[in-house]
C-alpha cells in the first residue's frame, strides 16, 4: 500500500494563493492529473490542478510529451518522483515560482478532456448495500445471489461512449416490456422512461501486465494511477428486459460520464481505513486477501449526488443534494478488483477504466441511484421546489461530487462530474 510522505503534510502552503483556500478541492496536497486545451492552442496538454489554476507540465519543463497514457505507464518510482517535484516547486517560497507562474492557466479558461485515452472499460458491482436493495425489488426473499460474497461481479462495458464532465446526451431508445405484460406479448420499442444515474468511482490503470501474467494483491495498487468520479447512466426499463442471460447491453452503452481529474493513490494515502467484512461473512479466497488489504485497503471518500432540474436551472437554483455515501462501505477494494480482473491472465493496459459499480451505503439516504431512492419508482422523490422524480426527466442535470477529510490531514476533493439529459432523438421511418 502507498504510504505517507512529506507531500501530504497538512501544513504545506502554495505560492498559488487559491490552493490555500480551505474549501478548494485542489490544495497542494492533492495534485491530480488531467488533460486540457485552450482556445488558442487546440492540442491536448497534461496539467495538474492547483487551486483554481492548472500547471502545464510541459511548459514547466517537467515532462516532454503530451501523451497521458505514456506518463501513466511509468513505474511507481518515477511517478512518485514527479509528484515530489510538483510539490516542491509549488510550495510557498519555492525558487521555481517565478518561472512556473508562466506555466499556469486558469481552469475556467480551458476545455477539459477525458483524463486519458480510455482503451477498455469494465464495470464492477462492489456495493453490497446497492446489490441488496436492488435485489429485494426483484427477489424479496433472496436479494443476493450466492456468488456475491465470493467473487467481485463485473461485466465488460463500452469505452467509446464515455464522455467527460459537462457531457449532454440524448435519452436512449430501446426495447422494453413491463413485468406485468402478458406472457408471450411483444415488447415495446421507444425512448427509455426509467432513465437513471449511478454514483460510481472510476479506477484508472497505470502500468500494464503481460497477457497470461496475473497481478497479485501485493502489487495490485502499483498498477493503478488514480481515481475519478464516474456516472454510468442506466436505462432501467431497457435493462430489465434485455439483461438475462448475458447482462446489460443497450441499457448501459449509450453514455457514461467521468470527471476530468485523476486523484492519485498517493494523495489518498491519509484517508486509508481498515477493510472489514461484516461478522459472519466468508473471508475472501487467498488470491483476494492480504494483510495490507485488511489493514488499510478501504478509502474514506465521501460521495454526493446533486440533481438540478431544468426549472431549477432557469431559476438560478444550483440543485438539491439528494444522497450521500462513502466508498469505505464498498464490499471489494481496489486491489481486489485488479487482482481478480487479471487472475485468469487478462492483460490490463494503461488507461483502462474500472468502474466501482453504484456506491450506496447502509441507510436509505445513502442510495447511489434513483432506482433505490424511489423504491423502483413507487415512492417519488420530492425536491425542494416541489418537483418530483421517480426517474430522470429531460433537462435534468446530475452532478456528482466527492471529497476526503479527517483530523490531521488536508481536505482534498475530486471536482465535479456533471451530465445533462436531452430529449430522445426523433426517429425517421
């Protein structure tokens, strides 16, 4: 596991004044990586967020390439050396301040891109609370399938439709058939009426492994570059009809949204927690277990979902926070996901994305989706302006947020993951 070092000293201050604001997501202790471009220069560049600014790493003389995936493939030692150089150069009193000021650009003045070129995408199902709540809607007496506590459940998704925060997408079309429909009746075809969000974290792979060579638990986190927020939008009515026997397809591949900043595991080190299974649950199989994972495999990341309707936006209302949860409640850790994904010899590549699956907590207000919050649409959610939602309506914007804080550590954040639902496209013919 990645440990503490002086880049995480909560007393560190930066010569970038906005980074010293106690409310910023991006103090000097964070230093997340992303890709940006300006209107003047249309090429993507690699930057690090610091306060309300971005440090252009090429302009600062720290790297010689704009290829984020190449940077991500670096071994752990050079990656951590780059973080140390960034921290030292951005600290108050640094001799580099005068030169590096020329390499700063305001975040508000740039276009953010996907954090890297995403090759493959796998979505997991790591929240036992989400799995249980959803399972009860379909199997009240047996919500969890027998394999859930033994194997990290996942499926291979679609990378081509992943967009960056700020994305707008059209309501998807698909086949649906209500559970109440007579046996043998044909399905309907039309726009989804049960469109939902999913509160997730994205896990970006750094170093690849060779085909046929599994990654063990002891090295798993060395193959992870960082985490982002991730919204894996879901058409619940399409999914309910198509998912058996092979799982989600059109219900998921129309759009997913990722936040632009990758928060490194080094920045998350102060927020590690022991990983514990509920008493009476089976211990993981040996290939999914290690002393380090038990001691500090969980990470305390506080997650929020905000919903802003079109009416709210027109009225200047920022939206309502509709739920919160914590990544520490996940049933499987980052190391376990990487170890399981590769135990059969599967080769991960730099830039591959693993979704955590919907991150819900133990209480009803910790639900990571409207499917849970509205009890499958039976109990609509009433918003502060009087509007109600069972599922998403056209014009709705969903904003995911996250931060980490604890006594003795500097608060860090993830920025936003924002996406808006547009009306379904009209079909011709």
